[in-house]
C-alpha cells in the first residue's frame, strides 16, 4: 500500500496532506515535523474532516525524520513557521534520509528549493531521476487559469506547460498549447499571448495551496506511474535544475521530454538553460 511522507507541517505541508487525504489515492500520508504537537494536531484535523471529504486515507504524524525512510515518495515542504526546507538544514535532512537507507524519490514542493536540489545531486550524489520539484506545475496551473479568463472558458479545457527557470526565465509553451482540442494560438490573439507572457513573473512564487495541489498530483504519479506530462524541476545536466516536461514512473523520472516550441520560444528556453 502506498505511503507518502511529508517533511514539514507548515502551510504547504499541511495543505498537501489535506489534499492527498481528500483525493484518497494513497493509503497513508505521514506528516513529519520537529514540532510534533503541531503536526499531530493538523493530522487530527484532517482525519476529522475525513467523513466530510469521503476520505479513506490514514493521516499520521511523527517527529523523527527517519519515519519517512520506508515511504514511496518523500516530499520536502516547509516547517510550521512557513520556511521552506533548504540550505544547510534542508541538505542535512536529505543526508539523514539517504544515509538511513531511503530509496524513494525526493519531491521538493517549494518554489525556492532549486539550490537544495542541485546540492542533492552534486554533493550527496542522489540519482537524478529521484530528485524532482513540482513548483513549475503550480505555475503552469496559474497560467492556465489566466488564459481561461481571457478565453472565457474553464481552465480544465486548456493544456500548456511552463519551462525554464521562473520567474524571469520562464518560457510558456504557447505553440504546443491547446484549448478544447484546438491549437491555442488559433483562438488566442498574439497580443493576448504577449500580455499573458508578461504577467508570468508576477505569478511566482505560487501560494501554499497551489504548491500543495501541484505536489499532490506529482506525488501520486510517482507512487503509481503516469503517462501524463508534468512540468517539473529536474536535472538538465551537470547537476543544474530547470523546469522541463517529464514523464514519471513509479519511483522517479521516466524521461525528460523535448518540448514543441516556436523558434523564439526555443531560443528563450536555451538562453534560460544556459543561465542556470
């Protein structure tokens, strides 16, 4: 049975636990934080909401980081103060889990964890398929929502991704985007696309709920495998991290895809990757 461990009971971590429990696609969600009373309180709140959400997912809380060792996916979120796990402290958490025998993929849910991901690859030698960041998927959802407003439709009808390095070096895949099965550039004017592209930097970082929602989808895919494409932070070579389209399998990244872009978009993406 699948188990997802969340490191940190802050706004992102607790929202992620609630989202996973509500979707009822994993057997257990384990919320882990040094502040065990807060983690247990939030786990209890989510459990009490279970009958309302029709959830059958068990939600537990632990203090020890090693309680995540046997999980199918380990998510690094934020502590109770709202600070994302990064820097030396974040690296220390990853090191403890790695030395403790954890073999699950490490999913970084925050928007400011690219440097930590790089250090996991270069200093701890974690295999690159096991190091994934879900924040770009949240940014893509925000761009879809704005596009839906422009087109007066539902965001679920829109398909597009965001690549590169947000916020200033993000590239939206307008060329391969679609709305209700139609190519997006055919139904959205060039001036509208330009205006939306100009707003992308202001959408970063996404809020806690958006980050949690994106991490939930990616974590579930890492548990079960998925043919769906996700825009995620991954290793693009030499331990450098950028957002690219990926296919996921149980346990990590199946492959990094080459996006369909216009010449202008591809130039922007190459420039973004060179600056990583």
